[in-house]
């Protein structure tokens, strides 16, 4: 009889595990509690599916906080591999000006349809609206949500590809954490999320407006340039996401901004000189402070410094913003934390339960947006599938 394998979760990692396993003669079942596969993947692709990044590998891998752990897998299944894999599904890709890789059609749906079609043709069996309630050794307790019945199934190996805890309405609700021991997990934290700051009512006029071309940093040695959007709850943008790991490591969160990085301090002092013919607002505007930047200066800089060009220039070049924390983890694009490396073998098996493998965002690694998240989900999914094969071949 064929050996039976269960995969819990039909997201990118679970589908990659299934694809890896489809090349051998196994009976593979994918259980997904939602009515369809990869809902978070589809959501990510609504504004353009950024599937990987074309930067050199040594630079690419340093985007991860667990680079040494993930390196071998991501080197094998890197951005070039992903582009070739997409092409094999009939999906052409291109590299954008920022180095990000997208399908030519930009959308996730055509890629997912082609992928699921191929997996089904290769014998992978999908069970939608099926929720895993628990694991006892090699036995899964499953709830058929459509039929409202519970049953148990035995498998030779089980792959957990259940996601983390962000966007739980799309399927990654974190219920799987109760199946593992506390010492196997690091607590989840929001990653790639907006940050919170209480604004005065004065700031309402610029909610939704960007701070354009600013330089931001947490540690002065790691400065990044980009745009940041002022929101009703604080700040949000890819630049904020990029600095998220450094922000999490602070005991008291604060962000530093240079609002006018194209000007030196001396040039800015000169531009901020008061004029009897111009209002303060006009002086600021001509110096380069648009409505959003000027509002932020008024919000954060003491009024006594507004008419002092040297003090004001120093504040504009090194504006300190104290933050309350991150937005709720349910709103985060991804999460840090998860199944510890120490709880797993080199093949992504649980040390204490070698028939169970883990992959994707439920593992304890973190990365910014830019294609890095999906790349690691693909790579760890394939690694887990390969690990299952090696385990079953020896049992």
C-alpha cells in the first residue's frame, strides 16, 4: 500500500510540500479549513504579486533574521528557480526597477489556478472546509465543516503548513499552537505592520498623506530612504516594515527621521532664515516642507524652536518620533516567532515527534516584504516535503 501523508494548510508552503512529494508514489492529502486554497496568497496578489527579489544571493539572504538557518534551502530554491518554476506553469515574470519579481499579469489568481490544476493532475487530493482539531501520534482528528462531522485518519507522516497568526480571517488562526509544547515555540510578534502614535486633532488634516523621500533609522548605522504614510493610528509603509525588526528590539520604541535628506544642515539653516515679507508657513514651504512634513514638525517640535533656524534645522534633520508599539498582530502582513529551530531536525521534523514536519510562516523566522516572505515559504515547504520522503524511505 502507498504510504499516506497529510498536509495541514493549503497555503504556499503546504502546496510546495505537496508538489515536492508528488514526484514519488505517495497518497497525499491536503486539508484546508477554508473553502479554497491560498487565500492570503491571493490577498497579497491583489495589488501585484511580489513573489521574490532579484538581488544577489548574499544580499538577499541577509534580509532574514535566521539567515544561517534558511540559507541552504533558499540557495537551492532561489529567485531564479522561482521564475523558472512559474514559467513551467505558463506564467511569465519580470523584474521591476526595484529588483522585485512579479508575474507579468501581476495577479496571483492565474498562477494559483495553474498550480492547483497541476497538483491535482499529479494525484494530490484536496479536502476543503476540513479543519484539523488535533494530532495524537500519527492520527489526525479532523472536522468536516461542511458536513458538521468529526473523524480520525491515520498517516505515515504529517506536514504542518498552518501559517502564523496574522490575517486569521484568511485561515492562519494559530490554533495549531495547542498541538505543540510551549517550549517548542517562541511567542508570535507582529512583523511588517504599521506603528502606533497618538496624534493631536491638528494632525487629522494630513491623515493618509505621505512623508515623501525621507530617511528613517532606528540605529544610525542602518538608514533607509523612502516614503512613510501618516495614518490615524500612526505611521505605515514599506520603510516602516523594513525597520520593524530594529524597532521590536527597543525597550521604548522610537523612530528617527530626516525630513529633508537632500539638504545639508547648513543649507537648511539658510533656507529657514525668517523673512519680514513671508509668513512662517511660506518660509517652511520654500525650504521643502510640504503640508505633511510641516504638520509633523508643528506636532513634534516645541513652538519656541520654530523661529530659530539652527534649532529647527537640527530637529528637521533628526526628528524623533516616540511610538506606542505595533498595530495588532491580526493586521500584520507577517509574524516573527513560531516553531523554534531547536525544536526541529535539519529536515524540519519535530525532535519530539519525528513523523511531524513544519514549514512556512509557522517557523521562527522573520523577513521584510519584497518577495522574501514567499521565497522562504516556498523553500521551507519544499524542504519539508523532501524531509518527509527521506524519513519515509528509512521507515
